[in-house]
């Protein structure tokens, strides 16, 4: 077997080995979700989803206050081959104070993020957000 044939076969072997990894890799880039936390209209932006524990992964704001951003920090992220991730995100107010916790599921195949939000006073709200493709 000549060198060119060996090189081609090795390249194809690498592609075949790495292809399954690409199929389960999390998407990159900003994802914009819109919906409600309890009765409140919100917009949530994932800027670096899956960055790792204790890393900033995005922010959100109440639609009636678009300039007031609440930072989101990933506390846990358990991926699943069925197309969703169970996540816990801490919310930090603009002052830097931990002010709430999102506990929910991000669905990559259904393009939603839903679960329970608990504020700093312990009050719980259901949240249901859907990806905005605009």
C-alpha cells in the first residue's frame, strides 16, 4: 500500500471515529429564549451554554426592563443522549447578589427550557421558555 492510500484511509478512519462525538456535542453560539417566569414576560440569552460549573452561561431580563440583566451561572448540567439537559442555573442580580435559582430542562430537539424558578425569598414560579429563531 502506498503512502497516499494509507494517508487517505487514516483520514477516513479519524472521521468515522470522531463523527459520533460531533452528533452529541452541544450547539454553540447565542440562543435566545422567550416566555414566562410565572406571570412575567422574559427574554433569556444563553451566550456560552455548557461552559462548565460556576461559569457564566448567559443572562436574562424582564421584557419591561430590557436594560436590567440578571447573570446566569451554571451550577450543574447533566446531558442526555435523547436531546435534553437537566440544568441548575444561579441568577445574580446586577448588584452581584445571588437572587434566584433555575432548575429545569433545556430541550435541544424541542427548543424549550422549562422548570421551576425559586427567588431569594423562597417563592417558586414555573417557567416556560421557547427558542426564538428570528
